[in-house]
C-alpha cells in the first residue's frame, strides 16, 4: 500500500507517536483523493521512532483491509489474534 498522510499524535510517556494512513491504489492527486471513494484497500497504523535515530519506526497497532475485510492487528502483542 502507499502512504497517503502521516499525522503527529500527542506525546505519550515522553515519546512522540504518529498515525500513518495507507491506501491502494497509489493516489495521483493527494488533494482530491477520497479514501472512501477512491481506495480499493486502506489502512492506518500507529507507530513511534525508537531511540536509535537510524532505526526504522516501530508499529504498535494497525487497522487495515489487507486480507479482504477490516481487521485490527495488535502488533505490540504478537500472540493476540486479529479482530
């Protein structure tokens, strides 16, 4: 999926968090793209940047339609089933 927009969330316990919205197909014009009308798949993830500035962000939760229907992934708890 393609990144549509990243939003800064309020800090929590001294760490900055972000929400990133993903869509499929890749939007050609971000300003007029309406996910409810133009996206065949979508997702949103909440993530943070670890203390190592060269490390990739760490996702903690994600809601997406990657497998045909909306579901919630608790990435902070790998043993949890998808909802």
